[in-house]
């Protein structure tokens, strides 16, 4: 089985929606997919939650979101809003969400 980690750094909503659309499509095709909110993208969790974005909701409900970068959420002042999403915070790389565990387990990493 193919495995893909979509490591979203871009904080532009339209760009990150493409991350989510790709996650959904790859998952539907039978691939193992995970999404990480890293960098500026951590600000989008609140946006997607508040608008109840259907693409985000489908990806979240399918369990495809691995989590949110803890350091970026705190640094960018969105920790409390991100925590309300119920998604886990990731901090395995000096407080940030690392790729190492995914690479070691055979995931192809796509950073957007």
C-alpha cells in the first residue's frame, strides 16, 4: 500500500484546500494518507472549523489529519483556537511537527 504525508505549511486557504482535496482523493483511492498543519497553515484550523468547511470536515472525520504543529500554534497565537478542534498537537521535532516518523514508516512526503 502506498503511504503519503501531506505536510502543509502554506497559510493561504485556497492552497491548503488543495492539500485537503488531495488527501480525500488519495484516501478514496485506497492509499494511506496523513495531513499535518505546520507553519502558517495552523491559522487555518480555526477558519475551517468556524465555516464547517465540508472538505476539511470529511478529511477530519476520516481520521486523516495527524495533527497541528504545537510550536507554530503557540508562536502564531492560535493555540487555544486550534485546541478547540480536538486535533492533536505534534511536537516531536524541537517542538514542531516532524516528518521523521513518517519517512521511517515508508511515507512519501509532499510539502505544500
